[in-house]
C-alpha cells in the first residue's frame, strides 16, 4: 500500500490528509513535533485570554484520526534522504515514504538583534510559544512591562492578549503608521488611534537596537535605535513577521529559496515530494499574490489541491480572488480583491470613515473602466461569497456601492450609515 507521509499538522497538512483519505485508501502518516493533535493556530490567543481551553481549539475529536486511519507521530524530522525515500528523526529513528508532503509552516523572524536569545524573549506562533508566554507573563506582578517588536497581525494579537491581563505594553513599529505597507493611510491612522485608545504605548518609526540582560541572562530592558532610550521590561515579544520553517532541508537536494520552491502543482524539484502552506514558495507569483503566503485559507486550499494530485487527478493550484481577515482589538478587518496601500497606475481609492472612528471602507477602482478591483472593510462585517461573485462578474464600483447592503451581514445595522457611504461616494465621484 502506498505510504503518504506529511510533515506538519497545521491546516495545510491536515487538509491534505483529510482529502487524500476521502479520495483513497492510501496509508497516511502525519508527523508533528509541536502537538499530538491538530489545533486551530488562530485560536491560540483565546486560550491565554481565558475565552477557550486548548481542547476547544481542536476541530476534531481525538478518535477522529484512528477512525479515519490517519496515523499520528510526535517527532521532529531532522533530515530527509530523498534518494532512498527515508526520513531521519532527531531521536534517531527513521521512516520510509512513497510520497512526501512538506507542510512545516513558519517560524518567527529574528534579525540578529543583540540579546534576541535571552530568557524572556519570544515569538508567538507555536503552542510552545503560548506555554512560554504563560511562564514569562502570567500576570502584571511577574511581568511589569512588555515590549513588542514588529507591527503586524501577530504583534497586535500579542498586545491584546497582554492587555487582558493588565500588563502594560510598549509597541515598537518601524513604519511611520501601523501596517503602513499594507493599509491605505486613512485606515492605518484609524488603527493607530484605536491601539492608543486601548492604552497601548504605540511608538511609530521606532526600531529595536538591542535587548539588555540582567545578571541571570533574562531580558531586563530594550534600547530603541532612534533615540537611545532604555525601556525596562520583563518580556520582549518578537513579532516582526515569520519565515518558512525549512532549516532541516538544507542538505536534502530539495530546491530552496526563502521557502521550498514549488511549481503550480505544488511539486518540488524532487519526484514524489510536495510542499504546501506557509513553507511553500512559488517559482513565479500567482497574479498579484506573493510567492509565499502565510495565510490560513491558502494553506487549506493547497492541502486540498495536492490531495487531488497525489490521488491521480493532477490539478493546478488556483487560489482565486484574494481575501483575508483579521482583528485589531475590537475592530474586525476584511479584504476582498486588491486594495494596495497606494493606488497603482490607473487605480483610485474611495475612502469612507464613520464618525465614531471605528468603521471605514476603502474601495479600489480601475479608473479607465470604473471596474471594482477590491475592498477593505473595518468594523463592518461583509459576506465573502458576494464580493467573490462581484469580482468574478467584474462589476463596476458604482454597482458595488449601490448594492453594498447585499454583502452586509447585518443589513439593519448597515442602514444606519448606508446613506453616508453613498453620499460620500457620489461626492468623491463628482469631485474627481
């Protein structure tokens, strides 16, 4: 019986295993060094905040795996010998495979800061990171101040988590405005204000220079590059992005860039070895997408796609229209299609913000045709399938604005500011 081995039990690897099982009777083994069972990584923050327990974050009951004949192995793969299709484990064991899927996800970036390996310095990605956070910052008596380095989605999650335990937080963001490289300036500045309204000490245009140790090898302070200021702290959260977790593949013969290089079929340069999820890097980007996408839903889609190929239906990975979602403290964010921080050539942005400073939308339009290219929504929950359809149908922005209520989760609530959005859009159109 053909043996499919999957390294990594995140959303990508588990999606691949589930769909291979739906399509075949192949032997399947999932290997993970992180946890015994698959859990929802996006729910890690809610365990710390007390909203959930770890068992609540497992989408499947523990019996699901044996019932579906998916073997689970807790181990760390230290080496791949592709010549004889053999995996080597850190504890000395080995395992053979017929086909191998690499789904090892990401690891937090470190940029060679002095002191980055001290006790009390950590990222927030794995279950082990969450366990470490409980030791480093159980309460404000143990952790009198935390400093977070890096202004992305993980950084703001960590700020919210620590805030729920009344731990003071200083947030170092190297950009001049939060997530400035992704969000148009009106949205970014609204999020700046929202962060500060939650009593987070937001320091924009601020870089970490070094982390200072105490006599026991623990972090005791950081130094800010621009000012030389020394900030006392008990926890330093490194959240300056993630990169593919591929160090163990260095001598495997598998082609690597920043991630594991794959073609449109998620195949590596080595026969019978595939890569999916955060660790996979497309040789050529797909449309406007980045070659590496550390996004939950694309990981799931890659898992489903590679399962088809492994089961004899070789199909190309086609992720469709871009979308994503996140949360900035109390403000939910969604994006559909393409809205760049700055409008590109032949593009224009329509921006509307509610007077309460917690709701806004930005719509990107192709100037020459009036075609709807994408939307960002903050504080207004929208329906994915509606925008997906409008993007496929290549609707005009005018059509989208007139029918926005159809995409809204709560049409009654939406009516409170529908007229404002339409008036602002027509005013901007007239002025243009």
